[in-house]
C-alpha cells in the first residue's frame, strides 16, 4: 500500500510545480508585452530607422525571439491539452535552444557596450571573445545535456500540457557560468566608470552609460545568483 501513496504524493508535488511554473510563464509573457509597449516608440526611432549592422541584427533577433519561444512555444506546451510525448520533446528542445541562444546574443550586445566604454581597447578586443567562449560554450553543452535528459509521460489531467517525469539538474551550472560572466562585465564597467568620473565625467551621458550600465549588470548578477541558488 505504500507504493501507491508515494506515487500519488509525487504526482501531487509535480502538479504543484507545474502550476507554479505556469504562473511564472504567464507573468513573463505579460511583462514581455508590457515592456514592448513601453519601448516600442524608442525602438522605432533608434533601431528601425538606423542603418543595418550586425549589432542591429543581433538586437532584432534577441528582441523578438522571446515572442516565439516564450509567448507561443512555452505557453502552448504548458497549457495545451492532449499533447503527444514526441511533440513535447520537440517543443522543449526548440524553446530551450532558442532561450539559450537569445540570452547569448543579448550578452554579445552588452559586451559590445563594455568594449565601447573601454574605447575599443586592444587587449579587450582579444580577451572579451575568449572570456565569452569560456563561459558560453559550457552553457550550450549543458543545455544539450539537460534537453536529452528530459523524459515525458502521460499527463494525469487532460489540460496540463507536457508532463515532465525526469530531467537532469545540470541547469544550475548554466546560471553559475552566467554569474561569472556578468561579474566580469560588472567589474569592467566599474573600473571604466571610476576612471571616467575621476577625469571629470559627471554629465547626462556619463549617468546613462556608466551609472545605468553598472546598475544593470549589478541587477543581472544578483538575478543570476538567486537563480543559481534556487536551481541548486
């Protein structure tokens, strides 16, 4: 009689986790749409009307990729009824790879900003790409391990979407790599900001480039620390 009780307890716990994840996914989509509405006019003026470049292409890809991988794929495999196991495997693989690719492209854009703040320093021209590869190659490898480890089973209720029965916990290492990378970027922004301030930098441009840049990286670093702790 003990085995059925354990099984029911496990299913109940899994359902609670699925509901929590579903709430977070819906909240993420709402925030995504809200952010898009707030910044659309600036995007039209500063991005769409600007000449085409590699950074502009990167921006557009990372800007609109979440509308597909989160707003469509993730919500569909979270809430759509009667999904096949094969569909769940494909859908989670697509959203996982698009997720890690989108974050990587976003980090490329932010890294280019750090490089520009350092006035295209020759040493950083070499060191930043190497640092990026050292931190991001493991992320892609660990995402592959995680996606291959995911197992799906029949959902206990018909409207639950994909029901994950097993997966590797390797993803916390991804957050660790992101934490290390953004700590490095934060340090570089702080050093450049202190140098600029000592040479008389106290203007609106200084505040936007350095103060906001440091605050953003500090926020990212804190978020990745929290995510790594929760995942672990």
